[in-house]
C-alpha cells in the first residue's frame, strides 16, 4: 500500500472526491515507470536501466479517501527510430494525451533536451500539465532553485515539482499538485484496484522485463512475449509463453549455452510472478523467430501493440 494512501487515511477527506486520468509522458529513460510504481505503491509496470522498456499504455491506480489517481504510463516518445513498433508506441502516447484530464511530463534534473521539448510540444495547449523534475538526488541543493526557474520559462505549467522516484522524495507534493487538476466525480475503479491489466498481461511483462535486465543491449528491442496458454487452479497457475525474436542469432543468445540463459530468465520471472499472484506458478518459456516483426504493421498489431 502506498505511503500516500496510508497518510490520507489518517486525516480523512476534507474536500469533494476527485477522480481522473493523468498521462505520464516523457522521452525514454527518464524514470516514468519508476515514478508510477512509486506513486501507486506497487510494481505495476516493468522497469530496467535500458531505455524504451515500456511499450504499452498501462494504468496504475492510487485511491485515497479524497481522490482516485489513474496514472496512464506510456512508452517513451521515440523520435529517432521509425519502425512499425515505434510508430505504434508513439500513437499510444498521442492517444493517451487525447483521453486524459491532465498530463505529467517527467524530465531528468537538468536542462531540457531536444527530445524533452519534442514531447512537450505534443501536449495540447488545453491539457493541464505538471512538470516532474526527476532524479533530484543527483543535484547539489543549491543547483535546484535556478534550474526550476529556467524550466518555468519553458511553458505555463500548472505546477513544477522536483522529485526522486527511486528515493520517493516529494511524492506527496506531486499528488497534491495533480489532485487539483482532476474533475469532481466518483471513483471509476474499485478501492483496491491497482491496475487495469489482467494476470496474462502482467505475466508477459515480467518475462519481457527479464530480457531487458539479463541480456545485452540489442536483443530485447527485437523481442516480445506472448501467452500461449494460461491455466489457473486453486493451487497453481500454469503459464506457457513464447519469446518472439527477429533473428536466429538472438534466439541462440536468449537460450544460452545448454539453455542456461533461458532457464535464468524463466526462473527470475517465475519468482516475481509467485510474489505478485500470491501463489505457486509453473512457467514454461519457448523462443520463436519471426523475422522483421518489429517493422510489420500486421504482426505488431497481432502482438498487441498500438
């Protein structure tokens, strides 16, 4: 349970209930997913040190006594690579901005980059926008005030909030700034809901996360994970997934010598899924080759992107 949810429960609601959706946007690798997980209080969306780990829009839900925040975690907006997969992810960002009540732009603590400004320009003028300046723990204290002053000149932000997602600093201040932008309406999701995604999706994402964390730089970007079978009994979930890659060489890398790398990926994912689902999991992972799938619109759509 999130720190903010516990803290709010002590004081009780002071104003009419608010509920709304907030698109969490930014260039790749600025910490959007880490921030969403910190705000929700659970690891809803996968993370890694590699950019472009997030590929889908995922809703992380935080409910307090006086508000329900629906954080729409989006892929990092990609400007350099134009394949079908990246086009689908960019469409996902644009659609998210059309469907929300407010936007949260996440940038790293420092001057805005060209990629940051490219994302900023895509936020409709009528959409209330909060700027979260992440990774402030990397700055000396005296560097922060002049940085915030420079950033404030970039746009008429509803609020600028310096945060550290990893260290959970200033998250209450960020929630306070966002709450005022949400419409007054009842909750959309249940009080205990943490995400809109089902167990099948969460299972594929945990396996895909291990590809990013346990493999080199090239392979994970040409890989996706699909469910072949998902069987649930009172005592066990049996999950069969396929890792789809573009090249035979990538298949060999994922399998590893004597199958050791694939076994490590499956074992790490299974342990996390057991903790996530609160029960025993049998996980079986295969690897398939589908050449050129990341630049094939039909295959990208069939694998659930866009």
